[in-house]
């Protein structure tokens, strides 16, 4: 069963995560972690390590601010805002993305399943020169 301390340790780790500490994911993830988000599906901690290393190699800043946290038995749900800067997106200006994570904890307090939910358009596509204009136009038309 997960504890409030295990959930806080997970959030604290991601508040400080950057390219210098992606090799420490063993502290929060089991070896057989299953990680998914709107753009990826990864099995195993080595794959998740590679994903985060590649991501942090390309961003200039990435920070998570956590909001609501719910914990029941082994399952946790956390809402967050990710603020990041990428030199090729939005002219290098900070981008804020609202999202949430569903976490399943192992007996040892580490996460064995992590699924992120967020708007991939708000994170990526809307900030690409040609595609961004098209997506913003579509959103206006649908509104």
C-alpha cells in the first residue's frame, strides 16, 4: 500500500528532476515500470531513463508544480502544471501545460505504473510554426 510519504517523495523527486539526476529514477520507479503519456508508451526503467534523459537534453528548463493529490490504497492521482522552455518552441518562452498523473505503487513505495494525461497540442503542436497556426485556427472554429 502506498503512503503519503511515498507520494510526497515522488513529487519531490520530480520537482528537482533535471538532466543531472535522471540516472536516479530507481529511487522512485521499479525496474519494471510502465510509463505512458499521450506521446509515449515505455516499459522498463532503462527505457524511462532514456526518455527523460533525451527530454532534458533538449529543454532549457522544466519544472513541475503539484496541486491536488489523492491517495487510496496503491493508487494515487496528482494534478500538476509543467512549465518548460525549449529553444525551438514558442520562441524559447516558457510554456505552461496542465496535466495529471495516475500512479500505481508497489509494496516498497516505488511507482510501478505511471500514466500522464495532458493536452499534447498545448505542450507541443500549438508551438510549432505551421502546425501551431492550423491548430489555433481549428480551436477558434470549434469554440
